[in-house]
């Protein structure tokens, strides 16, 4: 009987070793801890995230779900009953369409941002879903201190008689504040456009390209006023740079009172692959929202630490907002107002065009993990 050559025997051993290594690698990949990237815009409408992260250890004592800090405000470990289920990376992304775009491109998995941009993204067919309400109100109309109009009615009269268009700034094309303001101008019969070559209008809408530029553009005289979310107006007021005309929810036709402003969204890939981790994050955000509504000092402290604003700014700003993750019948009715307005302003051009809110739900919402998170929170508290 011929003996197997030494070189052939060595080759067989190498092949078998590599085969075993490959099998183990497949198993390791299957059990690998996922990373969930959470995006926010960096203002106090997203206060729920900041409070959830700062108070996670205390919340964990109630539910067994908490976030262990690895790098402050950057990286955390999501723990459930002593077992790490995900790494959580916190990413600051731009507002407007930048957050939904980051979701659609898998730059982030979960994002906090405006309901209007999320609806616009869903209309275009982007693989994103609104998974929970987060925040409402908190959008203001402000003008420079020497502007002649002090009320909305005075502004309307001034606009109607102005010989040159008044200049009103906004932070991005799908900004919540911009849509509400333009709906009010439309109701009042005041002509407007973002096309500065049209001089026969009453209002020019100026895209300043970012919330951080609103106060700068006002101070430099590039705009007469702006519509935007707090804390930017509160920051400007503290520095004497502006005068608040009104809260945008007060504008006619009156349909935007208590309007949903920000929400929590996720991309379809993350919802399919990491539902347990996202549900756990929602449990923490539910707890944080309760804290915001019962402990203003804690909320202010978290906002100042994360955003870098002053205590006086945050006490002024947070007071104009509402924080809730309840997808109530009332919330759905307010979302219906958004959908009608965005249709009326021509924002929807594809999948959501002409649809009613109950039809939009199937295409743009997925509230199933929110329902599970609320059940988990109640169950874990009952077990204590």
C-alpha cells in the first residue's frame, strides 16, 4: 500500500484547520453584538434622548434596561438584565432632510427629527418609518428688536402695505416652522416665495441653511425675522438680538395648536434586524419623557449639559414645548393636519400625495415597537 506523501498530508491538515476556522467565524458573526447608531439634531426638542442617557442607570433599576457609558455623549452599551444586547453610538446629524437621508443611507439606524421631513422622506419612497411621537410645539416667530410690527396682526398689515417684500428666514426647506408659517400666509392671502427675483410679492422666504444661522442672519440684517424652533429664539432673546412676535401654534387658521414637531424614526433595515434593541431604547425614552414632565430641574440640567445653553435659556425654551410619546387619537388627528397642509403646499408629490392620515399610517408609520415598549415598561414595573 502506497504511503500518503508528507506534503499531501500537510495540505489535508491545513484544509481541515481552515474549514474549522470558517465554521467558527460564521457562528461568531451570527452572535456578534450589533451597533445601533442613534442620530439627533442637538437641540432641546430631543431632550428625551439626553435625559434617557444621563438617567439610564436609575431607569435600569426599574426595568433592568439601561445604558452603560463608554464615552460620554458618544458611545454606550445597551444592557438588559445584565447582558449586553447592543452598542449604541450617538451621532449628531443635521436637521431637515439630513436626518431622514442619514436613515435612508444607513448612516444612522434610529433618528430624532421633525415629523414633516420624515413624512416627506416616506413620500419619496425612502425606507424610513415614524416609530414614535416625541415632542410637540416649541416653534416661534421672531423679528429684529426695531421691527415695527409687534403682533401677528400688525405683521399682516405691514406685509400687505410693504413696497418691498419682507424677508423671513427659516432653517431648511422642510422645516416644521416654515410649513406652519407658510400655511398662515396662505390663509391671510399674503403672497410669498423663496424666489428672490420675484419682487411683486409681499414676503420673501429666505433659507439660511441651518438653525445655528438663524440668529446670525437676523443680527446681520439679512432677514427681518425668522421662524424657527427653540432654543434658537430663546438664545437670541437672552442676548437682546430679537423680539418674539408669537408662538407659531397661535397662527391662523388655528389648526396647528399642539402640533407634533419631532418624532422618533428608524430605517427599515434596523427595524427588521434589531427590533429588540430598538424596543429597549424606546423603554428608556418613555421613562425619560416622564422625567421631563415631572422634574423640570433635571430636564434643564440635561439640556444645558448636552447643548451648551444657559439655564435661563432652557427654562425659557422648554416651557414652550410639550413632550409626549403617546400615539393617541388626538395625536393622529394632529398628524392629519400636517398631511393636509403638506398636500396643500405641494410638498407631497409621490407615495403620500392626496392620501388621508389613515392611509399614510400604512406607508409611513410603524408603531408596533412603541406598543411593545410600553407593555414591557408596565410589566417590569409591576414585577418590582
